C-alpha cells in the first residue's frame, strides 16, 4: 500500500517518460522547428544540387521521421544521436530513390522527332499519333514478358535484387558497392548469380 501523496514506481516512470518526451518535442520544434531543420541541413550538405523546394520536401519528411523515432525511442541512448541516424538513413534512401528516377528519365529521354525506321520516312511522333503500340512491337505479348520477369526476380535473394535494381538505374559497380556496403568479391558473386544461365533461362 502507498501512503498519501505517494506514487507507484510504474506510474512515476510513465510520468517521467512523458515529461522527457515533452522536453524533446519542445526542444526540436521551438522557433519554427529550428533544431530539426538544422540537423536536416547538416545531412543535406553531403548532397549537392538541391533546391529550396527539395529542402522543404526533406523538412516534411523529417517531421514523419521525428514522430516515428519518438515512438521507437527507448530512453536509454541519447535521443539526438538516435534521431540523427534515423534521419540520415531516411534521407539517403530518398535521395537514392530520386537519383534512380532521374537516371531512368535521362536514359530514356528520346526526341519525338527522331527517325523511327531505317528509311527515315517516319518519326516517333508520327507513330505516337497513329496508335502504334511500341511495347507490343518490341516485346510482343507484354503480359508473358512480365510473368517471366516476375518469375526470374522471385528466385533472387534480396541482396541480389538490390544490386539489380541499382544496375537498372544506371549506377556503376563502385557506387553499388558503396550504397550496399559490399566488398568487390560480394558484388562479383552477386553479379555472377544474377547473370547465371540457371536464373536467366526463365527469361528465354
């Protein structure tokens, strides 16, 4: 039994944790979330070519990461370090995704005035307006190709899928090794398995 004015240890811990969370929130969101934005800016210094609009996007993303980190925080390690790691990982992942889309777009960009045939009599633009189905022309039955591709990907380990995904975004060998923290041998082994006849025969 507890005497008057006393509080059970469990209730006290909940109160103390709530008070600590409140202090953390106030610290990061004081003065228009200045502290949170400062951390994001520090992480973004590693990357170039970001506009103010990009920064605003990353500030919004930081709000989501902050809420998630606060929910997972165990109160043992310093919150500043824990949040920094969470933000670094999320921002790195988002930048990688954006670079992937950009590389794909740059690689696939083709002028609609480019010749579409060997005789140069018609352009890609002409084909687009006359209902020409380029995917069907190149791949035939696209659903069959998709089915084969899915079957091929299912049998690859996650690590090799990651390598394949980055290769499809035009990343070089060294970049992929750095992003996935792979040694040159691990990368070569993964590449060998991705290209092995046992795996690619499904696509033939």
